[in-house]
């Protein structure tokens, strides 16, 4: 137990966690969360937050356990994954810029899973960071 608190171990944990916190981009997700849940009461909003946290944890741990194996089987490199994620995000951003009308969003029971849990909390940036760190 005493070896866990050595400064060398803490530095390794921090060096692993800081890139993940940067990739999650909490400040960028917050306005989207507020917009998606503006007409929902507090109890339901709490349920959505819990659902998104559980979803993001399960997806990231599953990707940590199986990501490199699946990529090896499919013949996809980490660079290919980065490029594909960037292209998808570019297409979504271009679509939002070209067609800026606000669509009516219906509150669903899976709002915490998609789009909040994945791809907003655990998206291409977090998954790529996880692959690079392990």
C-alpha cells in the first residue's frame, strides 16, 4: 500500500489521465447537454446524466479491452481511425453550418446513451487517446 503513494506512481497516473480529461472536453459538452435537456425536469435530467456516465464508462472499458484486437483483425491502424473520426466530425460540422435550422428534438429514453454517452463523452478523441495510452 505504501508503494502506491510514491510520487513516481502518482506521476504515471496523472500522465495517463490528463490526456483523457482533455479529450472528453467537458466544457464543450456542457452547452449541448443543456440544449438537449432544457425542457426536462430535474429527476429525469439526473437519470440521463447517470445513463451517459455508465454508457461512456462501458464503451471506453470495452474499447480498452478489445480495441487493438478488433483493429488488428479488421486491418485498421490507429491513424486510419483518427482520419475516419475526423472526416465524420467534419461532415457533421459542415452539415450543421450549411443547414442551420433547428430541428425539433424529441426526448427519448436513450438520450443518455446516444448522443451524450457516445459519441459526445466517449467519441473518437477519447477512444484514440485510450488506444495510444495502452
